[in-house]
């Protein structure tokens, strides 16, 4: 849970760092000035959309720092490098992957495809309806509609 008072203090640090007042900051990230005022006064809590707009316009602001206070502001170059490594692909551009990315994919035979289409309930030999009474049957159609039948 985000502590609103601490969040407001960190937001004020961002305003001070960039030399902006609340109105200019609101205009820059594309939110209403009243939303910014309500947030700074503690009346409202920040929405995810609000936080994402801050991160989009001000890349030096770290997500975890603005939300929890952990980390640093402004974000250092080493933190940015760590962040990009965390989310980048483990395959390096100069690695040889063979012919292409899809060469290792095996195509299922027609029989395997039919097996996977079968309902697992119908394949289960332990499924016995002799002692059970059906309450309702529901048919779902590909167009998103359904019909329910009760015996």
C-alpha cells in the first residue's frame, strides 16, 4: 500500500528537481490542475494512470522510488542499465541461433491435433454418469452467446 503522505513528499521532490510548480507539472504530464491540487493536499490518492504519466514524461523518476521510496531519485545511469538488462532478451544479437527462430518447432501430426481437440472429460475413464443426475446443460457458441437447458 502506498503511503499517501510519503508519496506527496516524493512528488514535491520531483517538482523541486525540475523547477516546476504544481500547475506546470500537471500541464506537462497531461492531467487536470485540480487533480494535482487534490493529490498534493492528500485528498486523493494517485491513480496508476497518474503515476504512469509521470514516468512517461520524466524518465529520471524510478517507479519503485515514487511508489515506495526505495531506490534513488534522480535515477542514475547504472540503475537504468540494470533496469534494461532486467527486461531485455537473454539472447545477444551476435549469438548464432541456427537457421531461424522457428527451426526447432515440431509440427504436430494430424492425429496429435485430433487428440488435443478432444475434451479431457470424455477421455477420462473414471468419469461415470450412472449415479449422477444432470442439473443443467450449457452450450457455448463461438460468437459469444450461449444456451442453457434444464431437464
